[in-house]
C-alpha cells in the first residue's frame, strides 16, 4: 500500500490549508459577533473558496463543482476542521443526495448551489425523532398535482441561510419515507426559533414548522419511498467528513498546546520538560495519528465501486465515533496544558472545547454509531469491519 499523497493531492492540501488560514483571520470577529459575519464578508470568502477550488468539492466538475473523490474531500475537510466558529460552512458542501435529482431539479436547485447563488439545508430531526428518524410525525398527504406537507423539524443546520430545504416526511397512507424540495419562502413554512448553542457558529440550526405546505410532484427527490436510503447515503458522507474535521481540529489543538508547552515556563523550566505534560502531548499525537489513518482508509474504500456499501455505512460510523471521541480527549488535554488561558475565549482551544462537543451528537450520536457498528458485526462478522473492503463476495452475509 502506498499512503503517500499524489502531487495533485499535496497541492490540494496546500490550497485547502491556505484557505483555512484565511478563514482563521475571521475567527475573532465571528466569536465577538456571536457567530455571524457580514453578508459581504461571506460573499468575499465564498469567491475565495471558488478561486481556490475548495467550493462544492463533492460535486462533479462538469456541473461546476470541484469534482473531488471522497479521499480528496477528506484531505480538504481535515484542513477546514482546524478553523473555529464553524467557518468551514462558508466553502459550501451541497448535500450529496442532490446529485440524484432529475435534470430539471438539478437546474432549479443544485446548479445554483454549486455557483454559490443559493443554499440548501437538510431537515430530518424532529422534537420526538432524533436518534430514531423512523419515529417522525411529519406527513405528506396527496393533493391535486402534488403533496401537502405538515410537520416540524429541529436542528436544521444552516437553515437560517438556506433558500430551500430537503425535508423528510412520510408520504401517503403507506407512510413511505420521502425527501421533498421545499422553498423556504413557500406559504406555510415558518422558521420558528434559532436556538443559541454552546458554540458560536457562523450559521445557525433553526427550527421549522410546515403547515399545509404545497409541494409539487416534480419536487420529490429520488421518488416516493426512497427517503431513508437517500438520508442514509447523506449520513455516510457527513459522518466521514465529521471524522476528517475532528482530526483536523485535534491537530491544530495539539500544535497550539505543543508550542505553548515549549514557551510556558514554570518552576524555572518549560512545562514541556514535565513528564505529566509530555504524557498528555503523546496521548494526543496517538489519538490523531490513528484516526487520521483510519479515516483516510475508509474514504479510499468509499471511492472504489467494488466496496460493499452496507459495510461502508458501518465503517463511516466507526470513523465518526472514533475520531469525534478522540478529538474530545485531545482538546480536553490541550485546555489543561494551557491552564487558565485555555479557559479564555480569546484562545482557539477554548472555542474548540465548546465546538467539538457537538460532534458526538449531530449526524448520529456516539451511541447510535455503536449500534450501527454492533449490528454490522453481528450480521457479517469481524472481518467486514476489520479489513479493507474488496467486493461484496468477501461479505457472504450481505
């Protein structure tokens, strides 16, 4: 196995890192503002992302995206994860399932997102349906020419800036899970609340209600009844990107803590001379190295058409679970190394401490990831998760 980056990947990583450093210059402004940045500033940063080739990285080049493989996307997102205040949302990453739309849907919804003219948001979670999306109560009822959508969605990430939503609802008397394109300005759509969370993110996670919202037949994504499969596909990619970003965040935290430990002197010596500090630094390095390697492996497998997709879903859960929990351990140690200054909001490690906590919750809690992994082990055995995927034939229980 050759784990070296190609020259193209090395260049991509350098471009992503340079753009991430640009975003870092806006971290303090975002924190002071409670998250949001001026609209014109976001436009300028969007144009810079397009120029750097790190915008819409998951969409084909022929549609105007960057056309990156999943491994290349992981390389980019790892650099983006080093930025606080969720500023990595500015170089937009459209929902991957938008690529399943019809040609008309692509023209209406996806291509404007790729051009940076519109934004999408995924609406799945409900007040009573978080870890169990199957218990959702949002419904779509047949009407002339389309559907009437009723329900409520919570934690709609970036819903405050979105122009349209992808809403999962149960369609018809069969309660067939389906994804619908919903214009945010459509009659009956109301953004009821934008909660304040622990982190000060550039974009919000609002709540929406839908009251007899008309959705035309042509605005059903992927056909009636395919909502769960599409949402599962979205989750697989998102979990892998969370793994990449948390690895990147942990790496930045360790770099800052390492530099601080060398510079900070107590009892006549740099605190890096103290074995208790050295132990924390070493543990951080191990957490980062192991999770970077596994996240890259899973992304590499995901790019191969022969990879079993069901096993891939569990491996993405493994990457997300392991990397997010490891990043939590890393940032906790780094705050400790910084001491009182690690508790100061003007220091990036403090912001990371607040921001990394949600990675064990959104896109599936750590507990849900454990259930997915255990289910895969029970059904297919240990080899499916322990070894790189090759082909469905290698997983006879599938």
